[in-house]
C-alpha cells in the first residue's frame, strides 16, 4: 500500500514540476525582448477595441443568421417555413 502511495505522490510531483516549469518558460517576461523584425504599431483606442472585438462579431452573427432565415424562407422544404406543428386531437 505504501509503495502505491509513494508512486502516486512521485507522479503528482513530477506533473506539478513539469507544469510549473512550462508556465515559467512561457511567462510574459520573455516578451520584453524584441525579436528581429518585430515592429509593433500604435496602440488601439477603446472605441477601436470594442468595435473590433465586440461589435464586429455581433454584426457578423446577425448577418449570418439573417442570411440563413432568408434562405429558409425561399426554400422548397416545408419544414423550414413553420416550426410550429400542432398536436393532433385525440
């Protein structure tokens, strides 16, 4: 029983140590050194950031959903026109 506990503890320790080493190697501190050809542009304003990462995906979703709805209305498939199917009376 003790051998199994020691084996599991060693395995957990090795995985934890490997995870910590990987996290340390990928830390943002290494991003402070510029690479060759690295030429960052000017920063984005709050309005530009919100437009790019919030408004643009919402608009894209609405356009795609609208195109799907228009395509469904012009479809020959009767199941795409009305999703309400009344229950037959008993």
